[in-house]
């Protein structure tokens, strides 16, 4: 018989029975011959149909696991070099009664090249992502797209909220730590954070760099033409300066 009884309260991921005992129905799924719950609620066993389901809190059959295309919101629990684990708390704008486990692989973070997941997402960040699979745990996620990505970042140094300065560039107003994230276009809006492009690091213009080169030219060995020509001549004296110029023959 199944390892649970009618009316037992379960949460997503709880093992209910093996496939030889009962077939999965609403609120359940099968993996490797084992039937698991996909939603929090009460167990319902149909002995005649030899099926098992989980009733939602409202008493109705409900599929709680995301399907492909669902928009998910969650907190990054752990971030590694090539993947990140996410605790999902919202599905299509509605709260999930019991958090689901999600996973983002580095290939589903951005279209640009990133060497490490830490260049785009870090633990403690709140993200908005899209589900890539259906009725599976962990939920495969992607944050590629303007509406997806980090919607609130946490400073890796002190844990304070990061403020967006320019595209994907952020700063912590508490410890002045600068970091990068794969930010959604509405970063911070849900949390009352306004972008601060006025405090973004100023990029030097070409004219500034040329002026600096002229200013420090002497420290770098003087004028290139004069300094280099003297070095190439091996330190030979200029005959004009020594008064050693000889008359040309006509």
C-alpha cells in the first residue's frame, strides 16, 4: 500500500508512494518510479482508479508545480561558478504556499559572455525568471530577457541593498562597494529603490587621456621623438652643438 493515507497533509517534494501502488494524478508527479507531491494540501486516494492526488487548500485538485513559460520570483540561496539554486516564492504574481526549488545554469543567465555566475547573480539576490520545464523539481529557470533578471541585489560585502547606477552596474551606498548583476529593466521598483546614474563612475574622455599623456610626458622619458632618437643614437653627441661641423666640399 501507499506510504500515506487519505487526508495526510503533505508539502511539495514529499514522497507519497511508488508507481506500482498508485498512479500519479492531480497535484502529484512521478520520477524514477516514485510518486511525489507537487503542492501543499491533503492526500486523496482513489482505490478504484488506483490513483493518488493532492487537494489544494481550497479542497480542489490543483497543479502547483510550474509549467513552461510561468514567471517565477525567488531568492538565490546559493550561487556557484556555473549554476545557482533558487527558492521560488511566487508564480505568475501569486504566492506559493510552500517554496519550490529552482535552478539556473550559467547558459540561461545572459546572452553576453560571463566567466562565472557570480558576475551576474549572487546569493541573497531576488530574481524574476521564466520556467523552462513542466511539473519537475527543481524548476529549470532562465533570466534571459529585459523583463527578467535580478530585481533586487544584495551587497556581497555588507549585505545592504545595491543601487543601480548604469546598465548592470551597481553600488552599495553603505560601504561603497561596486558590483555587477544581470539586472531586470525594472530593477528596484518593487522595493522602492531608484536608479542613481549621478553616482556612476565617470569615464575619462579621449581628450582627458591625451592631456594626461602631455602632462606626464617628462616623467615617462621626455618627448618621444627627442628621447627615443637619443637612445637610438647610442648617446652620440650632436655635431651641431659641439661646433664640430665641417665645411662641405664644392
